[in-house]
C-alpha cells in the first residue's frame, strides 16, 4: 500500500508456497528493542499461497529503488532477498521479494491471540504497529484481497486500542 518508490504499474499477483504472516519481530519500524512490534513477512509453507500486489518501478529509478528497498528491508538482516515467480491475470512474472528468514532471532510464530496484544501496544520509528495492521488490512480489502487472519486481528486490535 505504500511502496515508497515511483511505480508505473501495479498488478494483483499470487505467490505460491508462501503465506502472509506476522512472523517478524520489529525492533526498528513498528517496535523497539525493548518493546518489539510485529510486521508482516512472507513465510514459507507447503500448499500455501499469498495474494498481493506486484509493483513495476518507473524506468530510470531501478537502482535508487533497489538501494532504498535494501536499506529499509534489510535493516536488521531479518529478511532474505529473493527473485520469486508470481502468477497474474496477465501471465507469470518474476519479482524481487523480501521473505522471512526462519533462522533469524527476530523470526517468530505466535498465536493470533498473542499477536493482537503485541500489535495493539507497539510503536517504532515509522509509527504505531496497529496503524500498520489497519492500513494493510484496509488496502487489501480495497483490492478485494481477503485475508481472514488480518481481518480478525484488525477487529481485535480495534477493541484493545
């Protein structure tokens, strides 16, 4: 919903073998070292799929965009940079993605009931963790992309906030 770089095309796309998950503790953007938040990551899972948006960078901005993405996404080396195959209505394509590193100290697998409490109270350099959740859920809904876990968390965190 906020790629942070100039975009000339957006496509709804599906990534097979991965799912969207609040499996990464955030100690910079949506939390702190003392009070980590949670951010979404692509988490590997057999039989899973994740529908989202693929962005094409405006011509001439590729190098600057890649540098900015690496600075933002690899700030604590919790993500791995990968080229992954996507499926779109216009056909397949490969895209750069940042996926969870299950061996990293920030990686976690928590029940939704624990995620909601963390997200409701965490805040980092880019703002409140709950705002990140609500914005993501709202933008997915606008695109017609359902995510039952995100919808449940968004409703639950509204009740806790």
